[in-house]
C-alpha cells in the first residue's frame, strides 16, 4: 500500500509557516525558495548564466601602475538588478626576486573585494620570486552590481616601475601556467 502525504500548510513547532501548497500542487517555502513540481524549479539562488575567460599565453609589463591583463576580461549582462554576480578566478604571476606583484579585480572601473587599509586596491601581493618560481593568486567574491547593463569584470596587474612582472610563466621562461576568470549571475 502506497503512502500519501497531503498538506496545504506545513508549520514548525511554534506555528510559523514553513511551506504551503496551492490548488495546482505548487509548493512555496517561507522566504524566497519556491519550486513547481521538482527540485530543478527552485528560483532562489539559481545560476542564470556563466561567462569565462581562460588565458594560457604570457603577458609582461614594466608599468608601475595597474594595467589590464589582456585576455582576462569578461562581460556579463545581469537579467535583474537584484541579481548577484559570483566572481571566481586565479592568476599565475612572476616578478623579479626583489619585487612583488599586485593584482586586483575590477567591475568596470571599480575595484571589488577591497580591504580597509592603505593597500585597499590590492587583491594579492605575491613574491618575492625565485628565478624558476611562479605564485598564484585566487579570487572568490559575491558582487552586487545592481544593474541590468553590460558589466565588465577584469584582472589587473601592477609591479615596481621598470621591473618586469607578468603572468603565466616563471622568470626564466622555463615553466608555463594558465590563468582564468569566471563570473556567474546568481538570482536573488
């Protein structure tokens, strides 16, 4: 004999509603989570779109100011102004034995995931470096762009003026590596 469970209002022990059903059998949970018939129908926290960029070639700079890393930029157009954007990425860096490398991620022209001190624009300060070593910096940040316009997320790099820093190899060009950025729109 099969068991059948029927309810139109599921409550916890203090009487507050946890979930309700309508005449069509759709279940609505307290808060934002709802689904209509199966688990794939949940509307809260759903990944709506994913945009990625992968870079496996070398980039170097001697600039003493932040510059864009070519190939590590993505554009996403959120479907709702209430959506969040999960930003993930890693960059493999190299620099001179006496200097570090600073990295940051921007939303359009605004640095995200910043600290509160004087180094607030800095995502990572990797180094010093040996001749055959690379360092890796990672990023994970849930951003709130509050827009439905096309939005650019990109990695930037900065080193000591006149000293070579870069991505995806060591100082002797012996080892190679890869870097990436991934952005995902998450429904509110």
